[in-house]
């Protein structure tokens, strides 16, 4: 497995783990009823969170090649690998169009 794919998998796991924690911090920092000190502490906690814990760090990558462009998100394959697997018949429900 390529290093980029491995890093992407680790980022996806981290995003899932930290999702509720980040939602709590966002709610606390945006709630105007709370005291200013509490809101600032929540903002600092958000700022000190690992950058890979945010969903924007995740990028769709091909599982076969690690390519980051031209990825079909339903199958998580780049366009070329998708074509090769579809022609071989490895993808169920996908066949070459003919008319």
C-alpha cells in the first residue's frame, strides 16, 4: 500500500474520532450566552487541535495507485484503474457501454 493511501486512511480515522469533540468546541465558542472566558477557552482548544482532525484534511485518493485526481468516489478508484477493473469485470454492476 502506498504511503499516501495509508496517510489518508489515518486521517479519516482521526476525523471520525474527533468529530464530536470538535462539535462541542464549536458550539461553546459560538454560544453568545456563555461567559467570554469559556468561549475563549473553546476557541483555543479548537486552535490547538491537530490539523488532520478536520474533515478538510481528507482527500479522495485511489486505493490502488494513491492518485489524488480523477477519483470516482463511489469506488475510490482513479479513472484509469476504474476502466481497467470494469473491463476485467471486477466491478459488479459496471459494464462497458455499447449502442
